[in-house]
C-alpha cells in the first residue's frame, strides 16, 4: 500500500494541484474541507475528500475531527492549503503538519509584524505605521493619497483603501488593527515558496495581467529570469531568518526603477503552486530528504471557470477582448488538467455555491470563500 498524505483546504485549485503532484509522486492522496469541494472530490488523483466542521463555527469540533482523521489515515504529511493552517496550529503538536508554528504564522500573516520583520532583515518594504485608534489617522490625512490603508489581518485586498482623498479617508476611517503603508506605484507580482528548516526547496515567481479587484489572479505567468532571481533571494532570506518549514507566499510591487517591495505574506499555498506541479517535484520538495533543487516555473496558466466569467466581464469592460481570447488560447486550465477534466465542472458548481452563500450573508463571493476558515488574529481556544 502506498504511503498517504492529507491535503486540507480541498476547495482551492492550488490544493488540488498539490494533491495531483503527490499522486504523481506515488502517494495515496486524501483531502479534507468543511464545504462540499466538488473541485477536488471529482478528481481522479484524490482517493477521498473528508469533511470536518468549520474551524470558525465549531473550533472544538474541528480539532476533534482533524485529530481523529490524522490518527485514522496516519499520513506521512498533512499539507494545509488555505487559512485552516492557523487553526491546525492549535492541534496537539505533530511533526506531520507541514507548516510553521503559530507564533511564526502570526508574524507572517500580520501585515504590521511582517513589515517589521522585513525591515529588520534589510528587505525592501514600504514605510508602515500601525493604526490602533481613529486618532492615529491624523498624521496621514493631509497626504492621504500617498498612503494605503488596510487591516493587519485581511485577504484578497478586502476593505483596503488605496490613496484616498482626506474626505474619503474620513468616511472609511479604520478602527484598531489597521496599518498605513506608503503607496508604491508599479507592477504587482507574487512569489510562492516551499521551505525545509529555513532552506527553500521549491520556488515560483509569477505575475498576472488579469486580476480581480483586490489582487486575486485569474492567470499565472512566470516572471522574467532576472526578476525571479531577485525574488528568490528575498524568499531565501525570509526562510533562513525564520527557520521556516512549510509554504509561504508574498505579494510585491515592482517600482519604475525595477526594485521589488514586499507588501504582505500568506503563510500557506497560493496560485504559485500551479507553476510547479506535474512531475511530483513539488511533492518531493515538501518531503525533501534531502532538499530538492529549486523548481522551474511553467508559464501560461489560468483558472478557466473564473477566466470565462470574471475574466470575460473584465475584458468587455476594459476593451480587452482580443487579449482575453489570446490568453484563453495560449493558457492551460489549472482546474481541469489533461486526463482529469471533471474538476473544472466541479469548480463551476462550487463557485455558484459560494456566490449563493455570499448573497445570503451579504458578502462578496470572494469573501464567502474564506468566511468559515479565516483567522484575523483572535485567540484560538
């Protein structure tokens, strides 16, 4: 019998691609989530998708079920893909969890702490100030258009206020738990890395010409080698300084002079995983005995269901229908891979379910995808 792995966050396309890579490497792959993840349950690469309670709605039930599931499956590795990574940190200590400990997760996820970490390491990060009360906004009001205001714990750019007028800032005055970060104009790029004991074992640097408001990418293209090499050095510096084991990803802005500025970090899987899968190399990088070399990125990929809907609407609105068609023709779908196409239909159905949930809760579809798993700095029971 093949050794098993457990990949959580089965709702995410990145989680499914990670699962596929473990299957390609010869492992029996199980997945889990607190929603019906047809995207992953309809994949040929996945043995079974298990269910657990929402870590937000039922934290005790989540911990009990995950502990039992890990004991039942006895996986060699548990790989989180979404924000359940923070709730998994509250489980009894286990060397099978492929993630950093809670203290480091907090430092990386908290935008203020992450900026302070980068500054201490000599990495380029925009000037950042904590906002603990509305009165802290006063020094930024006169030049508010030069600043970005956002919650220290957030995702997908939710609630972010970019370069507002003083009046707009007054209307959106953030409360405790926000930051003001000096605005950097330029190109948005991202990096995704896997590390073992502070050593980067897999890496991808990518950008996208098709992003939803807030930054979520619909397409994924590998960056030019020189810029990718610069970002790799930043990833190595972060991993080494933190002694990091697990996945981490960073969003950056490359200014007009070509200098990349670190903006925020997600200590979990992101779309960069799509650029590294296919031959089991990403799976081996997570096991890494010994560490594998850095993996090359595969260019021109997209999340087809989202690109056919949100991407087409964006193309029509911006007069980019020709660009959209060229991207569609050249790219490869990350949900429905060759020989495993059914997950693409599962992604469509899952997306409709999140859309309905968002309408019911008064949230955007994007916010609805994380509301049952997200962590915003609160104490975990």
